């Protein structure tokens, strides 16, 4: 299976998770300027050839940016932690959830930013 096919499966697993999609306004490659809070944006996808002698596999790392604006009813950090729990539940069993880093956006202090990292290994069979 190619890196792109597995990435597609990961994206589909997240996008088809009803609880996650009820919590976010969308999952975007490029979020629109007017994306409603909270939302997820795919920040980066990195594929590195593995160290096998035949170089037939790769390690793929996907970073998801989770953005949430603090409001009177919900703090940004709390929203990101709740979304993070839903991401963990949605990740397929062949992928590894590596953790999340949460920070406040210095330029816009009412916005919070989380970076969740998911990793998987792909052994090419073609």
C-alpha cells in the first residue's frame, strides 16, 4: 500500500468519526480564512525511507494542527484536549498516536493551538 493510500485511510478514519466531526467545524488541508473554531488542519506529512536493506518501506509522520478559540463557555485548551481524546479514539489500529503539544497563540491570545502527531509504517509490497 502506498503512503498516499494509507494517508487517505487515516484522513477517512478521522473525517468519518461522528463524535470528532460533531466537535470540529472541519478537517482541512488548507483551512479557509473564515473557518469556524474549533477545527483541524493537516500541518505536515513527512515520509522517510526506512533502514531496511531493500529500502522497501517508510515511516510516515502526520502532524495535525488543532485550533480553538477560547470563548465564555469553553477555554481553548479544554477544547483541544477534548478533540485530542476524539482523535486518539479515531486513529486506526495500524497507526501510532505520538502525543500532542498545546500552546497559546502569541499573536492572537484568544486562540489556542495543539499539534497532534500520528505515525505509521508502510512496507511497500509492489
